[in-house]
C-alpha cells in the first residue's frame, strides 16, 4: 500500500469509528420513551377509539376517520412523528378499550373515556388530558311524555356495559330512592336500535353522544328528547400506560400546545405569520427558541406541526362538534369561560 493509500485508509477507518461513536449513543439512548421509540420505528402512532360515534370518531364517505377523538390522536402523531397522517386508528369497544392499551395494541386511548379514580388507580393506566368535559344524560322518546329524570322510577334503561354510565345511573337512582332495570348492550348500533324500537324507556350515556345520536336522526330528531338532568361528571380523557412518563408528557403537552395556540389566536391557517413573532411565549411554542420540543424528546417544531396540521383546540372543536349542534360551554378555553387552561410552555 502506498503512503497516500495508508493515510486514506486511516482516514476512512477514523471516520467509520467516529460515526460509530457518534451514531451509537443516539441509537442506544433513543428518546427516553419506549412508546415513542416504538412509534418512530414503525412510523405510526397507534390510536384506540370507537369508530362509531359522530363528532368523536366516525369514518366519512371517503373512509377518513373524523372526529374529536380522531383529531386528538392526529395531534399526538404530528407532535411525535411530525406527521398527523401517521395516526393509525384501531377500533375498540367500551369493554376491551383498557386491555388494548395495557397490552400495547395501542399507544394512546382517545375514546370518550371518563377519568375516574378507580380507573387511574387500578388499571396501570393514566389520563394525560381531558379532551371533552361531559356528563351522563338520558334520551327518551318525546311520545313518552317524560320531562325529567325524576319521572323515571321503575324505568328500563339501555346502557353499554363496562362504562362509568352504569355506575352513574346506579348512584342517581339510589340517591333519589328510585328503581330501574338496566338493559346492558355492548354493540352501539344494537343499543341504539333497542332504544328506538322501544326495548327500553331511556338510553343513557355521555350527553355528547346522546346529542350527536339525536342529531344524526335528521328530521326524526324531534321524536327524541334529551332530559335536562346531567347526573354525573364525565371528564373524557386521553389515556396512556403508566410507567412511560416521557410519552405521558408528549401526549399531555400536545393538548396544552393546542390550547396555547387558541389562547394566542394561532390557527392552522395563520401559524406561519407568527414565525417572526416577538412574543416569547409564541416563540417557545413554535420552536423558535427555548428547546421545548427537545425537552420532550421531540423536534422543536412539535407544536408548530400540531397547529399547522391539526389546528388549535377551537378549530378541532369547530370542525367536529359544532356541526353536531353542541355548544362549547365549559369546553371553551378559560378566557371564554371554559375549563381548558394551558400551563405555561417555558
Ligand atoms: N364515558 C363513559 C362512557 C363511554 C361510552 O359508553 N361511550 C359511548 C358513547 S360516546 C361509546 O363510545 N359508544 C361507541 C361504541 O361503543 O363503539 C365511560 O368512560 O365509561
């Protein structure tokens, strides 16, 4: 080998070693989140949802999953992988949803699931954020003449098993010294059919779902009445497995980013006009300074990607829930009298 050849060979070897040295830690360390690393490796965030509830998760005529729960998941995919299109939707039922998350079949569960102590303490799962503040309601036939839940002593009530609705109804009837007969039906079209065909006097679930179901009846909506009582608090949360705190952070702060954007008037349409903003809060949100994304194990444009591709929380609401005729109320941001309040991104 000539001298030049030896030097070249040495240079190549040195380069290879340096690559190995520089390359390896990144590979071995990963993001610090097993869930995020697995999502990056497969190029998808796996999202558990229902797939049957208008406004929350239902495929449109093109087969594209639409709804608040679907968009919640898209936002996580945009933050985690830089691409909202990398959310993969997995249908779950009220009964198998927790197993789907525990077993790793999904990375995040965004499925009208009420945040309760029992669930958080017993299932090895936790709630990262609330994407809809709901409550249990009752839907009855207008022709029944029932005007109040208090008129329902002795009623038969259709309810899905494994839900917090079951518990809420039990509590309400016990407290009001009334009796009822539950009719437990798992399948959504089946329970709705059972109610419409008169197998039960009332259909009970989260009032959001009752409102959107009623709305989906079109001209026949007038045949159904949502009773005025909301008998429980049902904060519907987005869940992750316990034990992967970095992933919990990613999911939680994705929602906080969407709320912050709404607070600041940043939308999917105008976000680029904020890229030379002087507001330090906006600069940190959009990854222009502060390494906020890096702190989460993400790209610093994590929140930019969420806002640009999915929108702020108000846009998500207006796209999915407003068309169902449901007003935002307590689901608004705090500056408009609601409960959604973003802790500071700093
Ligand atoms: N929030 C309650 C109720 C959940 C529930 O029953 N959701 C219904 C209404 S939104 C649902 O997802 N039905 C659709 C389905 O079963 O596919 C819970 O967490 O247990």
